[in-house]
C-alpha cells in the first residue's frame, strides 16, 4: 500500500457467528417489508428524521470519496405543487406516446399513470442530484469518478434508512427530469438522478401483486 495518512480501524463490531446469522436474517425480514407505495397520507414527518436519513446516505461508498451527490429535501407546499405540475405534464406526454409499447406494457401490472397526487400529499420529496464535478471538499470542481454507481448506492442507503426509520417511499423518475434542476435551483454541472417520495402510507394504500414477485436466491446468485 502506498504511504498515506490513516488511523486504526476502531468502530468495526465483530459479532459471534450465531449473532451474525441472526442479524442477517432479521435484516432480510425487515427489508422485505419495504414496498414502493403510491398512496401517501399527509401525516407530517419531522425534518430531523429526514436529515438523519440523508446523513446515512452520505456515508455510502463512492468514487475517490468525492461524494458526487446532492439531496434537496422539499416540504414546501408551493414547491411540491410545482414539482407535481411539471411531473404530471411530462408523464402525460410519456403515457400518451413518448414511451414505446414495450415499456408501457411493462408498467401495466403496476397500475401507474400520469396522475401523481402523492407529489403534493406526501410530507417530503427528496430530489437526488449527481455531480459531474466535485472533490472531497465541498465546492471543489475536480473530475468525479463512477458518478452513476456512487449516487445509485447512496440512493439505496437513503431508501433503506428511510425504511428503517419507519417511513414509506416511492422511487420516481419522471422523464425527462430536467425540470427538477430548475425548481431546486441546482447548478448546470448537476443532473437530476431520482425523486424519492417520503411519508406514511395512506390507510388504504395497496401494493401491486406484480411488485411482490421477487426472484429466488438461485435465480439471482450463484456461488463458485
Ligand atoms: C430507477 C427507478 C425508477 C422508478 N421509477 C418509477 C416511477 O417513475 N414511477 C413509479 O410509480 N415507480 C417507479 N419505480 C418503482 C418501481 O416500479 C418498483 O421499485 C418496482 O415495481 C418494485 O417494487 P418495490 O419497490 O415495491 O419492490 C422506480 C424504481 C426505480 C429503481
């Protein structure tokens, strides 16, 4: 290893094998209860919880530790309304012909359409942006590496943290998403990556059966 500044690893927790087995099972059982939902209640969620979940997302592994992400957490009713208006206008075009038949058929079992009332009902929207330029210090403008991979992992951490905190989410990707940069006043060298809708499910919330079909272990993994 090349010479570099370092400190001893002092926060790793070593569990006995039996406890590791139990923890892995418990985590699986818990994360299995995460579902994308599309009917949210307007029950408020404190900003502190959102801040903690974004801090968790910010610990994700990433290219050269440049942390090429930005999260805009929106609770302002006026901004949520702007997001809804723009998203629904774009989605209408998508469902009216911009998407090809194969894509529309793939979405059919999820029951999605151009109407996105949850963009106003849910207490929080978190717009995730990826940064082309950056560095380990905020404000740097060096080249970023593995941007897509890094922001994808951070978004996964965010969704997992929100679920762990007891919140429901929807991953939403209006096409195109460039309107988010304008509404959130983000700079030109950032790209909107995803929009996460966050809150409590409406008491009548449902999940599409299609989304419950998860591939078996032997279909997604092999062991050499
Ligand atoms: C990158 C990405 C984009 C998505 N875009 C949308 C979307 O625009 N609208 C929507 O209703 N769901 C969207 N979803 C949610 C998926 O439909 C959902 O994750 C999938 O059906 C599996 O269901 P589950 O999340 O409940 O396991 C998206 C998910 C991902 C990962």
